C-alpha cells in the first residue's frame, strides 16, 4: 500500500520551538488535514499492527503520549505518562508490538514500557546510566537485542529482550572515541552509524567490528549528522551545517551523491513512494525530494510547519 498521509512532529513553544503539535498532512497534495496538540513531540513511532501512535514529549520532565489513529488518519489522545527520564528524543516499538523503548537524551536513561492488546502502556523497566550519558536512539534488532546509541559515552548499549528486558551480559559496544553515535540502521549483516560529533558515517559487521569510516559530507565547515537510513542499496545521511543529504553505497560507503536538503538543519527524513520527506528544523518546513535511481533531488516543494523534527509516513 502507498503512504497516503504522514505525521509531522516537532518542537512546540513550551519546548523552545514554534510547532503546533503533531500535524497530519496528505502527501500527494501536501494538504494540512489536521493538528493534534502535544507537548514537544520531537519523535513519533507507530504500532506495527494497531492503529496507535506514540510520541515523546521532549522536556526536562519527559513524557510519552499514546494516541489512537482513526481511519482518516486523525489522532485522539488516549494517555500520557512519564518517560522515566529527561528530554526523551526517540522511541521505538518492537516488532511484536508488546514493548516500547524510549531513549532519554538528558540523563541517558532508557525506559522500556509494556504494551497491552489495545496499545496502551503497562509496566515499565528503567535502565539509568552514568553522568554524561546521552541516549539518542533505540532500535530492536532481529537477534532479540535492544540497541541504544549513547552519544555521550561513544557506545551502543545492549539489552536482551525476552520475558524480561535485561542488560546484555557482554556489555555495550564501544565505538570510536569522540564519535558521538546518534542514529543507526541495520541492513543484512551490517550496521551503519552516524557520528554527530565527528561528522562521520561508519559501517560495522554483525560482530560490531568497524569496516570503514568516511566523512558524512564533502562540504567545508562543521557538520553534525542527524538521521541515517538504509534503503534500496544506499545509505542516506542528513547533514546539519552543510544542509545536505548524502548518499553512499552500502558496505563500502563509497560516496554516490550529496544534494541540498531543501532547507536549514535537516533533523530527520523519511522515504516513501519514490519521495524523501526532509524535516528541516530551522527553516520551518518539510521539503519534498524526488527520488530518481536512488538519488533525491529537491524541486522546490516545501510543506510549511514550525520547527519540524520527525516525519512519519503512514498508509
């Protein structure tokens, strides 16, 4: 099925931005279909089976919101609870739809919430970390492990997922000092990680041995890579500073292209139905880039919305 609508999350006035909450947009025409108020919904995730959406509330007293999704895409808030940490910036639902993991950037705490049959959150386990930790993304791997990037510790933290969620007996994966791992993605037997602090993209084998590291952008000046995705044999990385999207081949990380993001400070992007939708946080818009042979190209089309930080297409 084609993605007909998307949800755009971002920073609201109470969290230092100008966004209205969660905006529902029809993708073909870029028509605004509605807005649901939410406090600082900087990242969104959908349940894999149920018509339910989850949103962080990125503030010092972090929250997680649960919203019901109607057939036309409109949202109805169902519940809100503590994220068990400060400034949550990412969340993910496991493939079975029974667990929600939240990365709290402010204090590094990872919280894992149970999900019941209606999509509501139940019990919660928390995994605090030492001072200086900054949990930034949570990913459920196919191996029954929850992986969490820690930008402050240059690590990927690991937790075993079973009847209970427990720390991995082998501990975290230690990455290059000063890298600042932000977002990562798995494809086949490889992991790809964007280094926010050293401006790199790195590829690792299934045992987390580094294969190659390359600059995320060829542009001069500072770069703080943001989001990373793997799709169709390419690795895509958003570059904040150069305001570009870089394209690399998988495994070798050979540069293929680097194109304008269509705005300023590309915080996040999503690929759906031959298009890339880029949330340019500091220029208040989601740019539409047309994909041709795997290369995105900005043709000038932008959906205006205040301080966007996440785009979630849904069918």
